[in-house]
């Protein structure tokens, strides 16, 4: 198994001595789950356990305005929730054993929108979006619950929107990692055009995988729909993480010439 050597400065009395800490080189990815509007982390705990079994450290959390902070639902803004996502990301990054260069973010609907923007503010290697939502960039500090009417979202989400016209799509256009988009065939909340806009925005990715869940609705309202999505997500992450681990274990073999014989030989 490959290892990694990192220098360590050890303070002792009023001096410092040098050390070297040797750790396994195997990647320990971190996976952050961002739920949608009206959801909660409970929807993702079971899914996180499946992905943790791949050898990952997973974090689920509740956006403000949900679960125990439901009382804030009428006042919470996109800025508030983006700060929630940033705080959760930073908390995950500081968990013991998490590889800072191997962070995956999984977002659904509104959570997919926030996850996309996150990639412009933090390092993300793998990005999985299910039925990602989109909003106009205006009214950023307006309570999120007022946006559907204020921004006429039903009409807006049927328009072709380019990367330069949306903060989330602009982030996707700049994203250089690996991306997964999962679309529900019978989604009545997020029209196919929104998903098409996201697909078109991903122009710089290392890879882009697109899956359509047959007969599925937006909320994945049946156990079968939930299982199908989990299978797609786990399979994709398993492939991505497995490939990264394989690459990290491929070390060049350097030929060292045999020493020349000496008189003593």
C-alpha cells in the first residue's frame, strides 16, 4: 500500500524538532449531501450509509428553514442557505481523515442549485445533481419562499438560459471536476429545459454522466424510485472514487543502477 510522508514540526520546551508523519496514501473522500426545499437530512441518511460503505466520510445536514429551524421558513434567503452549505462543507473538510482534494457534493432540486454555486467557492472534485433547480440572480436577499411568484419561475424554467445568465450555471461552466446529472422523466416541478440548461453549461468537466429515471416524479415518491436513484448515485461514486484510488496507487518505478564494484569486492 502506498504511503504519504509529511514533515511535522514538534514544539518541545522553547525549541522545535523535526519529525515525519507517515500515513496511508489511500484516499478517504468526503461526501456532502444538500437536500431540497421542504426536505431534510433524514431523506439522505440511509443513502449516506450506502456511500460510506465505499470508504467515504459522509455529512448530511438541515438547511435553515427546515426541520428544527422550520420557524425560519418564511424569512430564510438563498444567501442564508448558501452560508449553511459553506459551513457544512467546512465542517466536513475538518473531519479527521478527510482528503481535502477528494470532496463530492450531492444536491437535489434547490440543494442542487446551492451545490452548483458551492463549486465556485470551494474545491469540489465530484458533483452529483438530481433535478437541479434554477432561479434568477435578482432578489438574492429576498426570502426564498417568495421567489416562485416574484420571479415567475414556472415561466422562467421553460426558457433556454445560458451560463452567463445564471450564477449556478456559470459555476457549472467553470467546474472542472466530474459531474453527474439525474433527471426524473415525469418531473412536474423542474421542467426538462432546466436540466438541459445545466447539461449545456457543463463545458469544462473532466467527465459528464447523465441518467434519466424512467417514470420517476420530482420527489421520487415511491420506494422503487428512491432505490433506483440510490443505485445510480452509488454506482457513479463507486466508479469515480475507485478510479481516483487506482490513480493514486500508480506510482512510477524508478530504476536504480547497481553500484560499481570496488576493490574490496
